[in-house]
């Protein structure tokens, strides 16, 4: 049985930012958003067992790094909110100073929170510039939903397919270096890159909220599920579902809801990611942020199911999945 988790480490590492996170999209054709799919690859620089042991100690409780915008529900409730919808806010997001990491290619613009790099033989500069307002809006929404802002500037790069780290990879987030890279061919539709960019930025938000070590060991269900959930409307819109709860139900009814521990690679990777996002939506809406933060930080490696669900929720992952599947079917 595991000892209680050490959230102090979760908080203490926020400034270190040493997580390497890969997020790959195996579908080479992403001319439409629906064609983009993801798979997770993780770069782990240290043995997991050492990391895991070093992370365990006293009781944990994480606070949002800047300000919570969603209202946490500390206690489980039998009547959860329909979905973990963020509370709208008109708060201006202050610009982050300095520069993001210097990357290959040309830095074509600085937004308020990240620098944009462009390589050769990829999307045209004007196409990238045209989608930046949507990416920014998606990042705004993700920061509001998570209650955590980017803690320093990042760099978002658009590169040719030949620079992909592996065949079929669409994007990767090397959060240790605050480096987010997307791989697109010149003829592809840049609109399909919006939700991919927001998803990668969301991985950086995860690293900034939970710290490098916790993110490195995060359960893929939560790591990819949260980043997809944070991509929010940009992700959901092409699916035709209005919420993550509805998305889970639609996948179930279409026979596409993947097993919770499924391998996210292949053509059905999007279904796995979206199922995880719906499950994350259920956990947050039902049990609140504090418990979810504990769960995220309880991961023992990137494999699906590595988090200690029983310790945090008093139930096994399988039992929670049964609850979730009932939850998504409750609404017509
Ligand atoms: Zn990802």
C-alpha cells in the first residue's frame, strides 16, 4: 500500500520546469481536424522507481499556481455538475516577459505568452499568423479552466514533416525546455493545427501546475486526458459534441469508446484521448480539483492506470470507470 502523497513536492517543483513530455499525432493527414489523432510518447530521463520513491512522503494538497478560477468541490457529490465548465472571466492576461527558448527556424512573432517559430517547407507564415488568435483564445480558456497560467514564456514551432521525431508524429511538447513543436506539410489546413497547439500548450500548463517530476510520472489517462480536456471547445467543435460528457456518450453509442487502459496509438488514437478527456471531466466534476490534483501527482509512470485511484477516491480505476460510463449515459 502506498504512503500518502507528497504534494509539497508538487508545488515545490513548479519553478523547476524539467518535464519532458512528448505528444505525438500518428495520423499524417490532418487536413481536417477530425483527421488529427494523437499518441503519447514520453521522454524519461531518470529511472521511474527513484522518482516515484522521492515523491512520496507527507500528505499532499496542491493549490493552483496563480488563482483558481473553477470552483473546486472538495467532497464527492452524488449530483455532480453536468460538466466541469470553467467560469468565464474578463481578467486580462498579463504578458510574460523575455523570450521563449530559441529554436530552429525564424521567430516570426511573439504573442503575450509564447514565441512562434517557423521552419521551412511547412505551413505558410500568413497561415500560422492567422490561427494565432484562436490558439491564444484556446490558451486563455485552458488557463481559466486549470486555474494555472504559464509560468514563463514558451516557444511554439511549426516544422516540416521531415523533422518529426518518428513517423506519424504530429506534435511534441518538451516541457522541460518549454518547447512545443508541430509538424505540418505546406498544403495542410492550418485550422487543424489550432487544437493541436492548444493541446501542447496545455501540457506545458500541466508541467507548470504539477511540477516536472509529477508530470513525468503522470498516468497517461490523466496526462493526455487533461491536455485534451483543456483544449476544450477547440477540440470538441469538430467532433460535434457539446461537452466532454456528451462526447463520452457519443463515443459509447458509436461503439468507439476505447478501454480506459487502451493503447493510444493508431487510427483510433483520438477516440482514446477523447474518452480519457471525458473521464477526466467526470472526475473533476464529481470529486473536485483537489482530489484530481492529488491523483495526478500519484502517478507511478506513464502507463495507463498508474495513478493511485484507490488512495485518492477510495475506489479502483475499474469502479470509477463504471461510474463514469453510467454518468455519461444519464443525460439524453
Ligand atoms: Zn498530448
